[in-house]
């Protein structure tokens, strides 16, 4: 009786409080930031730039140039939701690109080359997950070590050099995978985006469906929210962690294929620093470094925010050093917002 009376006497939350709670629990924050950023740079470009920011051509360039980060961010989203981190993603991407370049240089069939690339990506992820779950060392330390290991393996495959397959050794579809001058684009004028971009969209829908509608997706969120509770609920922690990192390795392999399609070469050194961009995209998009929170839409929004920021600064001739400062401030702000959200939300 007393409990019912006390609950009935509790003040109802105001509309502002309800709106804040709903806003914090969805991807509306990053989406609103992206929209505001687009409007600001569009207006500044109209006034002081070359009026090339808000064009279809610039949109196509942004989507094409950031496909590598977007594909890798899909895997990183799963890892961060599960309460992990992967600092080796940058060197793994270029290791996969190096493996593909090596296979093409050795005239291996493209199907076998792609299979080897995917196997390397998933194998690197599985190794990370196995080390984290068996050694019970924090993912930051494990992946910091494997980052260097994968870099060394890539250098060994490339013989401390860069692998350059000849144009004849690269299939046409692979060369045009992220190129607006694709044969498919020329034959179908309505299809204004490269095939790699559309494939990334399909992968995004797949990851979103896995996280939302599968038992594995619920286990991922449970693992990131509270690992001891997830263990008590019957979740196999070790197997789930290995599955998370192995699945993320698949998307890293896709990013490696994109990386090769962009550069037409395999260079293990190209991956240095890429992991920071991937992690930043997920964090800016609302992913929590504490685990248990994140989404595909949010991560892709984070990729878009960084892409729009760089493109807008380039249009206004703002130097790269100031771009890096702005992105760093955005990352710190995103983490600060996540801390506030953790304190206020039940």
C-alpha cells in the first residue's frame, strides 16, 4: 500500500526531461551534429569558398574516400558495444590489402586471393579475441601488441617494400570498385555511386540486423553492459569475445579490399593511424568506450561527421593541422557527453 502511494506521489517527468532522455538514448545527437555541420560549411562555402561543397560530385567523392573507414567501423562498432577495443585494425587493414596484392602479383585466381584476404582478416580478429579471453588481459594492451605483430607480418610478406601488381593482374571490377568512372556507372546513369559504396550499405544493414534481431546481438550488448551478469545468465564469455573479434575481422578484410582498390598496391605502412579514425568514428557516433552502447547508424554518422569536417575545411583552405585539432576536440566532447549520459540515464 505504501509503495503504491509513494509511486503515485512521485512527480511526473517534465516534457523537457523526457525529450532529453529520448534524445540521449538515440542517434539523434550525432545526426543533429552532422546536419548542423553540413549547414554551417555550406553557408561558409557559399560565402568564402569555391561553392563546391554542396554538390553531387563532392558527395560521391566523400562516400568513395571514406568507404575504408566505414567498413572497418562496422566491425569496431560490434567490438566497442561488447566492451572491447581494437588498436590493431589499421595494420590489419593494410595487411589484408598486402595479402591481396601479393596474391594478384603471383597470378593467383582472384577468388582464391579474396578468400585468403578474408581468412587473414578473420584470423587476425580471432587471434585478438583468443588472446583477450584466455590471457584475461585488457583489449587495449593485447591489440597494442598485435598491432605491431601484424605490421611485421605485412612487411615480411611485402619483403620490406611495396607490392605493385600490374594493371593486367587487377580485374576490372576490382579496379573500379570505388571509382566513379566504373563501367556500371556509365551504363546505368541512375546509379551514381560506386559498387563498393552500395556493398557497404548492404553490410551495414546486415550488422544492424544481427545486433537487433539475433541472440548473438543480445549477447554482445549483455557482454558490454555487464560481463559478470552476462556470465551468470549463461553467456559463454570466451566464445562470444572470439566471435566478436573474428566477425569484426571480416569487415576489416573488406576494408582491406577497399584499400587495395583505392591505391592499387599493398603497403603495410599505410595502416598507421587508421585505427584512430575508425575508433573516433564510433565514439563520435555515440558508441560508449565502457561498452553496452553503440549502433551502426551512429557509427556511420560519425564517419560522415569527420568526412564533412575534412571536406568543408579543405573547401575553405583550412590547414590540416587545424582539422586534426578540431577532430580531437570532437572526440573529447563525445566522450564527455557519454560520461554525462552514463550518470543521468538509469
